[in-house]
C-alpha cells in the first residue's frame, strides 16, 4: 500500500483531537501523529521520540491551497509573556471547513492505511455547541426570514463574543470555527446563516 503523505496524517490527527471546534497545540498534534505513525514522525537517531518539526512542516503543507487549505494556524514561538516583553505568537491549529469535510470523507481510508480503528470525536459535545447558536435570537430571526435577513454588527459581535471593531482576521476565525462545526455536524441551515453573517461583515453594514 502506498505510504500516506504526512499532510494527510496530520489532518486526520487534528480531526481526532477535535480540531473541528478547538485549536490544538503543535506538540499535542505531534504526539498524536507519533502514536498513529511513529515511523513517519520520529527522530532519525532516536526513533522513540516524536519530531515536532516534521509535524509543523506537514501542518504547513496541509494549510496550502494545493492540498485544499485543510488547516489554519501556526506554531508559536514562546510559552508565555515575560515582564516587559511582547506576547509571543500563540501556538494552535484548527481544521477549516474544507478540512472537516476532507477528514469526514477520508477518515476511514486513512485509518485503514494506518491500522487505526477510526474513532470519531465526541459528537454530542459539538451538537451542544451548535444548539446554543441555534437558540440565539439572531439565528431564530434568520429562520423566520432567511431571504431578507440582515443582522446588526453589534448583535453579531455579542453572539460571536467578539469586539465590534475586531480585525477581519479575528472575525474570520470566529465564524470559521462555527463553519467547521456546522460542516462536521452537517447543518446546512447554520452554514447558510453564517454566509449571511459574512456578507454583512463584508458590506460593513449592520
């Protein structure tokens, strides 16, 4: 059987770490990859240790458009904030909506290739997170009038727990997390709702 590309394994590992809904640290992903495929993610001279750098490169590959832009995130450069020093880059990786779809569609094949039994992340917890969004009055208003739905920027900020004047990157990350969750739970209504929210943000009106 053809050896799996590392970017496929890290995407699968991130899926197993519930990367559809929460960011995972590079070190946690490295441990999971080492557990799944130790021969591909270990040091050369000391094969009993996981190689974090191999995982970082594979995650970077998985984030590239040529592989479908399956993950988003970065490896941080520090552990915390020191006195008088700027906060270091935060470490964390998460599946994109495309990554969730890829993982769900390919998890059995990848698990078979790795000799893994393809466990699924805890779906119940994810459904609870989605149910909370569905109960929000803004989403309920969307259900009543999906065609003419035009949310206010302030209420979107409250719903997403985001500042009104947050950067486009921050807004994209918050909505992207919900998009990945909705894709994982196959909730088309929430995906449509989030598309309308994105349109409001792009227009700059609320």
